């Protein structure tokens, strides 16, 4: 009888150990510490202010800054790869 109780206890203990840990939440590739609200705030702020340079993501909160950087990175990835800067085309104009 004791063997059965010990075996049952071992199975219960093993099931707790085998349960997967809560998955780490991420926002655009950055790990969140809790609920990603800081990252979301930084991302939203960058979007509202049309931030295009990561150097402008220099607030007091690391999560806010990472959210801002995620926005800048996403905009850089979405930019057309074949576009040329405007100043390269200025020499072709006859005005």
C-alpha cells in the first residue's frame, strides 16, 4: 500500500516538473518582462511621431526604447529596397 502511495506521489511530482513554463512574451522580437505594455507604448509613440532613427529612442525605460526601436526597424524593413535617395536624381533635371 505504501508503494502505491509513493508511486502516486512521484507521478504527481513528475507532472509538475514536466509542465512547460509560461512562454516568454515578445513584441517584434524583443522580450517583454511582464505584459509588453512598455514595448507597446514605445512602438505606438514612435509610430505617432514618425520616428525613423533609433537614436531618437532614448527614454528612461528600456522596454519603451525597445518598442520604439522595433518600430524603426520595421519601417526600415518595409522601405522599398530599390528606391534611390532623392539627391541622386537631382542632376538629371533640366529646370
